[in-house]
């Protein structure tokens, strides 16, 4: 009986410790302003982040609010203390000119499992 209690307490302690160990994704910034540009130029920016947690960070998906915005990212785990990036391209070809703001949702195994990034700008008619 005593051994069973000790074993149960050890398992509980291990579960608590494991629950506390997690990846944490920390972005340098979550908004990028492309400024003013013409529709014939695809706009690109990079959102840099760091895993400030104590477990490997895995980004499961990054998806945009529309097809004109395309995020790309590495599928490789990011070790604790290491950095990574998400590249976001905006293609305004055949879109209406004017101001826009688009979101990119990033899902990962981090304690902050969902982070939203934003790109905005003003597309003007080309010459």
C-alpha cells in the first residue's frame, strides 16, 4: 500500500513538471505595414520569432485570411532559445486599390498556441 502511494505521488509530480514545460512563441512584432505600392509589385515581409520556452516549438500551420496573402514557414522544430521566421507575401494583382489589412493565424504547440500576425498597406494604381 505504501509503495503504491509513493508511486502515485511520483507520477503526479512528473505530470505536474511535464505540464509546466512548454514551448513559448514570442514574435518581435505582429504587424507589418507595407506602405504605399502599386499592384504590379508583390510585397514581402518577415516576422521573426523566438522560442522562449523550455520545449521544442513546432508550428503546425499558418494560414491567411484570403488567397492574396501567403505565409511560408519551416516545418522543423525550433529548439528552446532558438529563432525562426514566417515570411508573408501579399499579391494585390487584380485587386481593388486602397488600404487593406490582412491577418495570418499561426497555430503551434506553444503555450500561446494561436497568434495572429497582420499585414497592411495601401495599394495604388500603377502608371
